[in-house]
C-alpha cells in the first residue's frame, strides 16, 4: 500500500519560514517525479514546485525565489523550504508522486500552512 505523508505545516507570521516534508512508503521516490501543490479555500489546486527524477526543477511564478523543492531519495523524502511567507500562502499543501510514464500517481493528505499578517 502506497502512502504519502506530509508534515511541517504550522501557523507562522508573515515574513517567516517553514519547511514541509513529504515522506513515503510503498514506493521508491527515486523512480517518481515529485511535486508540491496547495489549495486555499474556494480556490483551485495550484502546482507550486516540481522536481523530476533527474533533479530538474520548476516553480510557479507565485513562489519562485521564495520556495525551494528538494528530494532526498535515500530517505524517501521530498521537502519544500518556504521563506518570505505571505498571508496569501495560506493553504493546504500536498505532495504528489507521479511515475514518468504516467502509469501511476499518488497524493498525500496534506498539511495546513497558515500565515498571519
């Protein structure tokens, strides 16, 4: 059974930083493209950052320069380092694992990030 579990969400003041972590069991992250998404109340889910199996990264304009995605295959972990947080970053953050051939994809349950002004 595949399970992705996010952690690290918290209440933080604007300008602060957080590190989110996504750990997995049942799959080996090194074989998957990994991504972080978020969804705020009343809004569509937004792709924030993605890292491929060979460590190519891409970011949404809304987070580029503030967020950094990294993968740690030996620990089966992908992280999202967030800095200069803004109230509009408040959302549930989820990780996604997707096989490069598209044959499978998995989601975590999400972790809440709240940024106060």
